[in-house]
């Protein structure tokens, strides 16, 4: 299968750093609260497109758009739809926190450890991640067992002790494996951010995980 390796903007070719570890680093940057939004965008551009991406400021908006499409494997609409429902899915996971789960799950299903490969295209990694075994097929990898627990509705459990135990377990798993989303900003903060985006001609929906 031919996976994307380059993007072309105004006849300028940009090589994409396509290894899955680069995208995992982008995911880490996207959820980092100690840096500002614009710095985040530049970091993602640099990680995916290198020095050349940073040097061409006139292409920042399009490079960010391509970055989102690449990170979402061309399925950004699917990811946005996933975020609209209450179910936990792979897009809620902090991949860096889940490295151990990912290693064991890939070994269980595919008999290889992606982190031991010198190179693995992000699309190939994400495809394997999306097709890990679930209990529907009689077996279930470690990663999907965690997601299964997170997706249980504790409110439907009648026994008080069982309901509390599940709720506590889910909270522990969220802290251990899931992205810690930033708290909702004030109206003043949102207005300031909007002005910054407009000043640079950016759209905030381009930023993955925000």
C-alpha cells in the first residue's frame, strides 16, 4: 500500500517525517499545557516537516492542515465524530502513557513490537492499532480490555459497592492511560486566543487533540 510521504504546496515539496514515533511526539505536544497554542503549532510543523516547514511561514496554515490530515490518516471527520459521543476510544488515549499496553497488545495480536522496529509508517501503525482484537472475537488484547472497562456504564450497576468499585477503577485508568484535557478557558482567554489565530491566519480546529 502506498502511504503518503510528501505534501506539495505552491510547487514546494515537503518531506513528511512519517515514522509513528514522530506522530506520537506530536500527540504529546498537542496536549502539553506548558506551551502556548502558536508554539504548539510550530512544534508540530517542525516535527512533521522539519526545518523546511519552519522556514516557509507563508505555508504555515496549509502545513497545519496537512498535519491534521496526516495525523488523522485522512479520517479527521471520523475522529471528530468519535469525540462527540461519550464512549472512550483510541483517540482518548495518551499514547506515551500507553506504551506498555501498546507493546503487549501488538505482541499478542501481531507477534511484533512496533517500538523495536527501526521504522514504521504512522498509517501502518494506526491501522494495526485500530484493528487490535476485541472480546467480540473471543480474545481481547490488553489495550482493548482497558477501553472495555472505561466504556462500562457504572450508573447502571444496582449494587452500591460494585458501582463504586467500577467508578474508582475507571478513574484510576483514566489518570493512568488517558489524555488529561485542559480545563475550559474563560471568555476573556477564548477572545485573546481568537485574536491570535486571526492575526496569523490560523484556525484552531487544525490542532489535533485540542
